[in-house]
């Protein structure tokens, strides 16, 4: 694991440093996943904390009826039934 400064952490997860700091200011992740190792130190992020959680991966949802498919292939099969 590695601790990263804001610019590095933002790049790691594919957002801008401004977006990362904005989420922190709003009290939302991923900004709030950062912390200071000691008072007066810059806020840093642990690379392990920034990996997307498995359940955070969006599942394909049918736009017509809201059916949640297990996979894109499953959604395609479902949509053919409409
Ligand atoms: Zn549907």
C-alpha cells in the first residue's frame, strides 16, 4: 500500500484534484477517505482505500422497466423480451 497526496490520489482514481478536494469538502468519498497521518501534515490517501468496492460496480439496469441484470449480456437478453 502507498499513501498518496491529493494530486496523485485523484489521478489514481481518474478524477481531478479539484473534484477530489470538493468531495472532501462536502463530506463525501473519495475525499473523506483521505486523512492526515499527523497534525500539520498534508491529507493523504491510502491506495487500498481508493480501489472501488466490488459492490460499487454499477449493474446494468433496463431503462424501460428497471430490471437489474447480473451482466451486460443478461441485460441484452432481457431487453430482447420487450
Ligand atoms: Zn426491462
